[in-house]
C-alpha cells in the first residue's frame, strides 16, 4: 500500500538536500525539533497541517507545490502497484498454459 | 494561513456529496467511525495516512487525485492570500500619500 507520510517525507528530504541544507538549519527555521523533522522525513511521524506548513515555509516552497509533487509521485506508485485485471490473461497467455483450460474457453 | 486539513476536509465532503452518499455509508465502507469522518470533513481532525487512504478508497477515488485537487485548491488560496509586494505602492499610490516620502524616493 502507498503510505502518504513516506512519500511526503521523501519529498521534504529531497527538497532539503537539493538546497544543500542541514536538518539543523531547516528545523531551526521551521521551529520544530531536529529529531521531529528527521522522523517526518523518514515517514515515521505524520506532521500536523501547521507543522507541515512551517516546514514548507522553511524550505521556501509553497505547500501547494509539495502536495502536487507528492500527489504526482503517488499517482505513479498507484499505477505501478495496481492489481492486474483478470482479462489480461487473454492477451498475454502464460507459456505453460493448460490445454484443457484453453479448450474450455 | 491556509490550513491543509480544512481544504482536505472540504474536498472529502465534496466528493461524498457529489456521489449522494451519507456519512454513515462512507464511514462504514472505510471502517472509521461516523463521528471521526465528520470531524475530518469539518477540518477538525488530521487523518493518519492509513485512514485517509481508507476514506479515499471508500469514495472510489485515488489518494493521488485527492492530493492533486487539494494542492491545486491550496495554490489558488496561496495566490489569493499572498502579501502585496512593497513596490506595488509605485503603481498604485495611496490617495493620502505623504509628500515628503515621495520626495525622498
């Protein structure tokens, strides 16, 4: 299952490291503890709306932009983990197909 | 300040009512309590990643689609509530502008 807080944490870490900034710097600017920010980045803690806003502000990135990036990344993951529909057997038959099943179709 | 959980709650309520479904129906499908779903829709509670996924699934809507809608709505709100830059005084001077300030510029 796609877990929002993990994808969100990855995006926040990606933004911070692309700006070559430390956890210490961003956590101080956002007025959150360094340990808390680290837990959020690792997808271990769910930040409240207020704390997520403060972290985005510290990263000079609009909250909207972070949400749209996370939504786009989750869309790709949803596609990758979507269950294969049953009728795909008809178009891509298994190499070891049982002849009696084919005959019955 | 734009509060994520309020915009998210509005979006979840909009989806549910557009499907003409009740809180009772969606909360039962998502296996969350009716009171909890109502609090989430009103922006009073922050749903965890798992509960948000369950609510989206109950609404037959991908989490990614909800996040992108919420991000887009927040982008419009950020634009509407953005502070007016200082240099806009030059193009739209106040009616009661102080002459000495203008002279100093």
